[in-house]
């Protein structure tokens, strides 16, 4: 059986294209990056005798009796955001 050169070249080109572009639609598996080492902090979290309720935060601020019992945390950075969601 004899195959002509143009047919052989076309077959080789199609095979090369299929190998190069055939995998693009599949997701790739990557290992997640290890979490960053966090430095210790001297932050003290208060122990609450009762649970907090939404009504404790009228106008998005804690009431005067509750304000002295809470700690404000700033500079929080999300370590591992969910896929497709921006990091904070």
C-alpha cells in the first residue's frame, strides 16, 4: 500500500493540531498553594456571656453597653479566597 506525500503531510498536520489543541477544554489539576505562615498577634478576643443578636447593632453600630465588651479587628486579609471570588 502506497500513501501519497500530500495525504501523509495532511495526516501529520491534523495529528499535530489535535495533540496541541485537543486538551484546551479540560480543566488542569494544580495543587493548592500552602497557606502563608501567620505571625502571632497580641489580640485579645473577649468572652461573651450571651450570644450577639442583630438587634444589638442598630444603625450598623453596637449599642453603648455592648461597645465596651467588643474588640475591633482591622486589616483582615482573606488567606484562601473561593474560586471566582476576589480576595479581600
